[in-house]
C-alpha cells in the first residue's frame, strides 16, 4: 500500500475518533494516537518544511530558558508539565504534515462527507445527552460533554466552538454534502444544539465571522444588521430569562432553557467563567514579574498547569517572548496557506482564520487536541477544494 493511501486512512481514523472523549493516558486520547501516526507517516514532507521548524526551535528555546529561570528561582517542580511540550508543538507539526498532503478531489470529498457525518452525530448527541441526563441514564454536569468522556466535568466550551466552526464551514464553504432530508434536519438542529451547550464561544465565532464577512462585502449593511441583531438578542434574553441554579428540573425544557439563556447572555460582569480567566491572567502576570514578563517559568515551574486562556498560558510558560514568536509562526503559516489557496475570495479564508484565532484567545483551546484538530482539517479542505458555495 502506498504511503499516501496510509496517510489518507489515518486521516479518516482521526476524524472518526474525534468525538470520543475517553483518555488512554493523562491528556492523551485516541485522536492523539492517530495524529501522531499521521505525523510519522509524513516525516519526509515535514523535513522539507524547515522554515517553520526554525521558528518552532526558537519557541522551544524560549520555553527552555523560562524553565531554567524557574529552576534557578527554586519554584515548585511539577513533573506533569512535560505534557505541555506535546500540547504546544503538536498543532504546528500536524499542520506542517497535512499542509503538503497531496489528495485527489474524490478523496477530498470523502473527507468532507466523513466530517459532516461526525458533525451530524455530535449535533444529535447534544439532545441525546440531555435526554439521558433527564431520564437519569447519565449522571453528570448540567452542560453537555463529548461522548464517553468524564461527564462530571463539562467541555461545553470546546463543544460549542466545534459546532460554531462546523456551521461556518458547511454553510459558507462546502456544498458537496448531499442535501437530503437528514442533512437538512441537521442544519435545522445545528443552532438549537449550539445554544443548548450553554456556551457563548461557538455563537461568538459565528458572529465574528459573519460580521467580518458583511463588513468586507457590504459595509453599509453592517450597521443595519448590527442594530437588528442586538434587538433580536434582547428579545431572546427576555424569553429565556430563567434561573440556572435549579438542580432538579421539572421538565426537559427546564433543563434546556437556562443553558440557552447563558449562551446568548454576553453580560460577563457576574460570570464565574469570565472571572476565573481574569484571575488566571492576573496570576500569570504576577509570577513573571521577576523577569519583567520577558520570560515565563516554563512548563515545570508555572504555578498553575492550565490557565484557561491563551495569553495567560503563554505568559506564564514563556513570557512575552513566547507570545511574539507564536505570532510570527502563525503569520508565516497564514501567508503560506494564503498563497496556496485555490479560493477566489481570499477574504473568506481571512474571516474564517481570524474568527477562530480570536475565539481561541479567550480560552486555551489550541492546547487541546480536539480544539485545533478540526480547524486544521477544515482549513486543509478549504485551501484544496475547487468548489465553493459562494
């Protein structure tokens, strides 16, 4: 079997394993295993992508210096921090390995169809989860989690971003999915499923993408639609104004309504999630004061393992230098993919990338395999596809 065929099969296995949240080892899931296998099968093509590795080596050097400074300062050693070497670098290595993957249009269409199948499954799972929870078949968090994961701790933020990203992809970029009754039903259920996650992240991604798209194509219409959107949001807030503290709902709708209310409520003044992120950012700023925020404390000596925010994590682990190097790396990748894209309206790709990066800056999704995987897959499908809806 040719190496390209093995890579394609491995990519299909990556897509199929994406929804399942059970861990094989701490912070390692089945998806990680298949991504590593794909990277190993792409070894020679990654070597040809040397310019990015020089940038990654600089980033690694920044983290190593930060760890050395943390050791010198005699901070508490956390051996579990070693996993962050994988978490920080696997998104870029996977991106490098897939970006030069040569694939036929027929196989590309299969990837799109498999991706839509997973999207359909995860849309239906949102409603199945709440039905199982209401019936007592599942004992877990109020908000949805990926299948076969730890239901006691929700990953609804990540779930919401995935749904929002998929809605944008299948609505604006690909029409190859057959428009049968089932696919139409999935499109109808997508937005309710997004709101039922109880997270604002996916909705925010769609809003950012749509706003950028309208602003770049119909700038005068942007203001009018902004006013209309605010009015609609106000109406939704008044309709779904229910208390989330009710732990024993009397009906299935009592379980769903508070989550929808939370998803469309962007008032963060009294939000525990937002407060936690602000506090984590404050901690990361405080613990890098000794190096004037230029370097961090590395992966082994940072006070918190996860800071629930991209800027907080980078600042604590590698200081301002890591933020600067990461920005340069992302710029190089974006420019390279921009040149290789077949899409005639490049601003759509810019909107798609910008929306994802901005939403990722709120939390630490880029350090979670399921956070970066489908962005890279959709990006790959976009830049290699010849057919677009618009």
